[in-house]
C-alpha cells in the first residue's frame, strides 16, 4: 500500500522522527514522507514513533491508500528528494 | 474528490500561499491542507498558486484521491485544526 506521512513535531524531537521515517519511506518535502510499505512495517514504524513523540504536542498523519492506482500526484514547482540530504 | 496538499514555500511567500489554500481546503498541519474539492476548483486554486510561487524555489504537492473511500487517515498525537487560527 502507498502511504503519505506528514508531521508537525517539536524541534527537540523532529530529527529523531525523521531518522525513523527515513528507514521506511522517502523524504519528499520538509515535513512529508511517502512510499510503498507493508502493513507490518507501517505498524512497526508507528510503534517506534510512539516512543519518540509527545502526543500532547506533536502531530503525525498517515494517509493510507491501499491501491497505488487510486491516487494521482501533481507537482507545482520543484519535486524534492531529501533522501540524499545528510545531516 | 479528496485532495491532500503539502508544501515547502519560501518564508516570503508562504502566507500568500496559505491565504489561497484556506479558501479551498482545511488547514490541518503547518504545511498541510486537505479536503473535498471539485476538479474545477482545484484547477482554479492551482492557477492562483502559480501566480504566487517561484517554481525554482517552492514546492507544492497535490495528492488527488478520486474516491474518498480509497484512503484511511491515522493520527499519532494531536489532530490540528488551524482554520480557526487568525493571522
């Protein structure tokens, strides 16, 4: 299935969240990851994130699209590939 | 159709982009809007955005899901409603 993950995370924790997400999905915009993933891996990813975030402050959305034919992506401006970004 | 809009916009232009998006969709995270919209309105929204952004610097993604039954949204942490945010 295809998943889009977006987030607003406190600056103290955002690097940790990104490091987890980078192991599962592609980093395509400052606060956005996307990609194909299995249900099992998505649940594992979520569990790791739950250890890191403060639920009362941080916000992560998972838009899950079972069939990748059921969405279209349009881009205005540049399409970013932050995976090659080293920090 | 349901649309998720995510963006990385230069600080000089981000307020203008948000003002346009707020007329069409719900502001649900710092760099994310979502909601139901017609093709006609989406095209109109894109045209307005094209006048504002600098394509070599800014990035806007439109994830378009024809049928709202074809996606599921999971939330970790808080679900934000920035529409009531006045600036």
